[in-house]
C-alpha cells in the first residue's frame, strides 16, 4: 500500500466529466511552456494548451490532445475545463440586433 500523496483531477467538457481520479502528476503547457503539477502544488489558475498528460506510479495513464482549457488547482484538487472556446463569442462575429 502506498502512502504518498496524490492529487485529484476532474476533467470536464461542456457536456460531461471525462476523467475523475487521483494521480501523482499532471503535465501540460501554458504560455510559459511545459509545466508539471504535483501534490501540494501552490494554488493557481492557468490557461493551458496542446495536451494534458496524467501520471500515476510514474506511468502515463491518460493523455488528451487539446486546443485550449482552463486549469484550476487548489488544495490538491485540479479542475480542468475543456471546450472553453465554445463558451465565448468570437470577437469577429456579429451579434444580431433588433431592427
């Protein structure tokens, strides 16, 4: 039985939960570059891109190729929200007006 600390990860898109489990490392990319999140990581929020890789016992257990997502880490729980680009109005689109 292992007694090392884990981080809970919940990955969801606009429709459903894609992953809910415990891992010992999350690896992804943001505007600065590749980064990893381990248990007891500082609380933070970041826009992430390219991929999300989840590791447990030094083995990759899940990998998602993504365009963009938001990651929120607080007290050993990481929430990752996919599909955020569909939640915002495209800056080039026009909103119909009442005529």
